[in-house]
């Protein structure tokens, strides 16, 4: 039985619920991409599905808008898949279990994927309607935005004629985003050597953290479990001989990790436990306000492989303690804006190496390059390496933006006050599209989504309703600009 069927606008929530029934985590988007293709085909809409599973759907303008310049509606179809520790759901195969709590929608034990399922749902509702006035639409729904905007990077944008784009990938109603940071994924690899070591084996866990989005919430002072694990291991090594077997934590490079674990072998178990207890108390004190439920604990374990030797252990602990993490610079031009940061999002170990995956962000290209250089310098000293992928440019502020002014006017009329116009530290696909489509006029906006990329994610129903009305009015007013004859042909 549908959970959202009584909510308005009915079409938006119906499409959202249908999308939530399809597994669509980053890297697992074939099923949802095919669903979008079937949607377009059933309605006779021209569409393109590329080899990466990106989908573009073309829709003619409604009566009176036939010759208006096309408008691009853009969002991404993939979601961050996080599950609560007590949730057995397999998000690679199963859909979400939705629930309504007052004015919010959530998913039991998992992330909701409102980021960016609501953009897809709104776009489908517009395409499905016959009573919404709009210019010709080019609906661009990309894949793998959450893992470095890989879909947008690979997309062939030459088929797009629009130079006005509404990006529905923001999570705060009342904010019009007009600029964002660039970024990349930098993976640090440290080779290790293993050797037998007599002692007591323990699993050390750092957990209870809130986590969150590594761009939008990097300024909240929340603990990074992977980085804190490094501190704990250093403290243990200062009390007793220590060998690391493995370190593992985090699931997404762009999510602040909530939990991280190490398997270690120690010469003196009592000394190790005392160090861990001291670190537990220290972290509870340090994060009493930002992360009040943090804890550190140790339990006996049977290791699955030999520990690293003394030199490899020392290098691994040094890597975790010394690799930069968090805010590195604040903007000098925009008060309160994080300019440069990085997040140690994923930590993994196999028999041959330890890998630390970072999401690197900056609105200044040279500072992004500087952070990669810092990682390379440190890893070179430790005998390791750094591989960079998914690099995307910053989206620069456009001083002359007819779309921004139109959206401010509509917002003022509907809400009775001015919107907040801002740049953000989180990456959005607008930067890639601006690079592919010269002269692109773009604004990113959306309804209230709280605690995205966590199992506490909620989508606010009344906010969706207001943003839906706002979007339709913006589209209604996109009539003045005329389609250029040279752009009439769509490949």
C-alpha cells in the first residue's frame, strides 16, 4: 500500500515513492535509469540514455511557449546509501521503507535519498502533466553525482540547446545557490609489510558520531571517526608496543564517517585498555557539544591475518594522525563560507596496503591543487602514493544573471521576503555544466532536507509543496526569451 498517496502535490510524491522502491545507490543506477527511459517512452517523449546510464528527456513547450528558449531541469538519480547499525536492509537489492512523521518523510534504518530523488520526482511530475505551462524542457538526470559527479562529467552536453538551467539539488528552502566549490577524490595508498607479533589482539572501535555531508556540514565541528581512530592508535602506541592488523571506516568519501575500527595486537593489554579509556574520556570532553555520543571501546578478537611489522605500523599510524582533514581555509570574500577542505571519508585495508580516500573541495583551484600536493608530499615520505579522480571545476558566480533576478522576484512575491543568495562549499553539477555549455545561466535550489547522507535524513512535506509552486511559477515566466534559430536542431 502506498505510504505517500494522500500527500499533495500527489504527482510529485507518487513519483518519489515509485523511485524509492528501486535501488539506486551510486554505482547501482541501471535499474532506475531504465525506469526513466520507460517513463519517457510511454509518454512519447524523445529521450537519450547514454552508456553511463545518464538520461535526457526532451519535452515540447506547452501552447504559447512553443518558440521560447529551452530550459534545462537538472538533478541526479543516485543516492548515498547508509544503513543504521541494526538495519539488515541490502540497499543494492531492496527499496526503501518510507514513513511519515508529522511534516517529514523518512526511511526506516536508511538514508532517504531526497538528495536528489525529489528533483527527479518533480521533473517527472512536470513532464507527466498537461496543465503546467512551460517552455521546451530538457530534463537532464545524471548518475553517480555522489561519488564525484561522474555522470555529469561523462555526459555529452552537445545535444542540449538550453542555456538556462534549474538545478534542483539544494537542501535548504529559501536559499538560491549561485556558486560552488570544485573538488576531486584523492586516494592515498600506503603499502605495508606483515610479520608475526606475540601479544593480545583487540578490536578498537570509534563510534557514536553524527557524521553528515562533508561539504555542507564540514563546518559543524563534528568528529571524523577515521581521523579520531588515528589519535587513539597513537595513544595506545605511546603506552605499549603496538602492531596494526587493519583499519577500516566510513562508506562514502563525501560523508563524514560515523564509525571506524582497527584490529591491533599489543604487548600489554592492560596498558592498551587504559590508553583507550583515557581517549574515550578525552573525546567525550572535546566533542560534548558537537558529537555528544562519541565513544571508544576495545574488545578481544581473533585476527584474520598477521599484523603489520613495526615500520609499517608506524607509517600507518603516522598517516592517520598527520594527513590533513577538515576545514583548511575560510573565504576572505564571502563571510562564513568554507573555502577549502577535505574529508577522510573511507579507510580500508587489505593484506598489501592501507587506503585512505579523501573528498577534496575548494572554490579556489590553486588551493585544491595545494591540498593534493600536501597529500602527495606526505605519502611520498611514507613510501605511498596518491591517485586523483573525478576532478570537477568550481562554479563561478555570474554577475549578470536574468534567471537569478527572475527567481528572486518570484520568491519575493510568493514568500513575502527576499531569498538568501549564496555560494556553497558542497559540490554541485552546475560547475560541470557551466564548463560544457558556454553562457549557461543557472541557479540551484530545493526543499528542506535535513541530515542528508545519514539514516536520520528527513524531507519536509510543506517545504516540498512550497518549492513545487515556486518552480512552476518560475517556469511559467520563462517565456520571454525566444529560441534562437541556430539552436533549433536537436541532435
